[in-house]
């Protein structure tokens, strides 16, 4: 077997996941089928004021992805390109909901390619039933005690109720 064939196909799916939504979970489940290992990496973003701590977000992701064998959950506080290199990953997984997402993601993909030409960005279209969904929308609905049942896994709904 050649070295190329024996090397694991590793992708990193970076994001704030504050909280993880059904849209994120859809991308995770589908991306996990495309790679040997999918690292769901929680970005510790200094410019955001998250509802959940990094540890809480990682725990929620572990809870909702426990049935998927090839998932690793991690966190990082660095440039995505550097983190991907550190993990020996070949791909950066990104979900696309809209044309607006695509414009932003293209810019990020170009930047990541400049910083780490070894890693390819892979875009996956979000399931249309989640195309409107974002963590911000979920938090807004939950803050006003709205129903988020169809927007997040049950474990996340419970965690949101405890925060609000």
C-alpha cells in the first residue's frame, strides 16, 4: 500500500458552536462519512462573548455526536490554518447556508490556503431545512423562552433552559 493510501483522511470542522445546532449536527454527520477522522474544533474566539464556556460547548458536542465513531472534539485558540497543520489534517470542513455565507467562506478559504497550502477547504451545503438556522437565532429564541425543540438536539435544549 502506498503512503498516500495508508494516510488517514483528517478534516477539521472549526466553529464557535455556541451552541451546537441541528444544522451543525447535520454537517457533522455528513462530513464524518467523508473522512476517516473529523475533528470538531471549538474556537475560543476572544472577540465574542459566548453563552457557553468552551468546556460546556465541547461537552454538548460530545453528547450529541457520541454515536459517531470517527469524531474527535477539541478546542483551539489559534489561526485555523495553524491548528489544521498541527493536527495533520488535509481539509477544513465548512457548512454553507446562503450566498452571504459563501462570500465570507470564500474569503476565509483563500486566507487559510495562503497560510496553509496543504489544507483544502471543503464546502458542504446545509440541509435546506436548516438554511435559516444559526446559533445566534437559537440563543435569541431561547432567551425569550421560545420553543427551540426542532432547532437543537434535546441535550442542547436542556442546557439552554438552564442558562435562561
